[in-house]
C-alpha cells in the first residue's frame, strides 16, 4: 500500500480495465491513485483531494476532453498527462497547446506511463522552488502530514482525517508558510488572521497546545512544533507546497 502522502495521481478514463491497470501498476510503484470515469467525478475528486497529477482520457463518452482539460487548467497549475488514441495527432497537439504537460498513446506500456508521470512530477517539483504564488497554493505536506487548503482538511500519515477548528487550521497554515522559521506570537496572530474575539478567548499558546495534541506523537516532547523560549514557535519540518 502506498503511503498516504505519496504523490497523488487522478486517472480519468471510462474504461474500467484501463483504470484498474493504472491504479494497480502506479500503486505498486509508491504512488497514490484515485480513479474517475467522467468529468463530473474528476472535478469532485479534484476539489476534495490534493491531486499532484491528472491522467485524462480525451475520449470520454458524451464529453469534450479538450473542454475538460481547459477547465482543469483554469482551476490550477496541476500537471496534466493526456491519454489519446494512436492516430489522434491533432488531439495531442491541441491538448498540448491548451496546457497539457505530456501525452501517452493507447495502448500504452504501464512502464512507459510510469516513467512519463515521474518525469512530469519532477519538472513540477523544480518549478515549486521558484518564487511562491500565495493565492494558488492547494496543500502543504510535512513529515507525512497533508494540510489541504481547499477542504481545510488535515490528513495524518496513516491516512486518517483529523478535524481542525478554524483557529487550529489558520495557525497550522501560518506555520507551514514559514517552515523552520521562528515566528513570534504577534507574527502568528497576523499571519493566521484570527478574529479578535477568538484571540481573546483562545491565546496562541492555547491553540498551539491543542494543535500539538492532534499532530504530535508525544505532546510533552514535541518534535514538530517547537517552542523557542522568549521568541515564539517554529515548525521543525521541511514543507512541500502543492499549487
């Protein structure tokens, strides 16, 4: 079974044999895979999960694959790899012009598909080191955890969903935006944009304590959210940002 915070691939194809093949093969190679058979299912999953790459069949029955690719590209900068027929050169060219990152022709070799998926993911990982675009972030990953900024859901390393209050989510979001940096209480208040009433009732220290209860293996000896005495708090983990 793939770790829950491995790269998450969404395969969209109406053929159950193709979906099962891709899910099984990529899953055996340390990737998480979800499957959809239509554009509606694709967008439902995309809006509820932190997806790293979409494998999109352009020939879904009754749907315009190009329109789906265009709509997906307008929503996010998520990588798109097209699944096309061998003789559909015009579709491949148009798809790439719309912003798709690569294509694989059917019937395809699972090994080639895996290689292309990995190559596209590597390119996007390099791009993620460029100056950040704050308003397009989709999720943060750190030490096996995944914080989805769209659904406001926290996913534990074992795949379990962890409920967060508004204050806890805002605080963890702020810490993830400045990993391994010491943030003062005033900075955390500003970055988390907590309402004054909430700040009055629940101080940063209380919020930190509650957050630690949810993400630390030992709340008495935290290894993720570190107290820097006299200064503030620090998220002691590298953070991967998904756009």
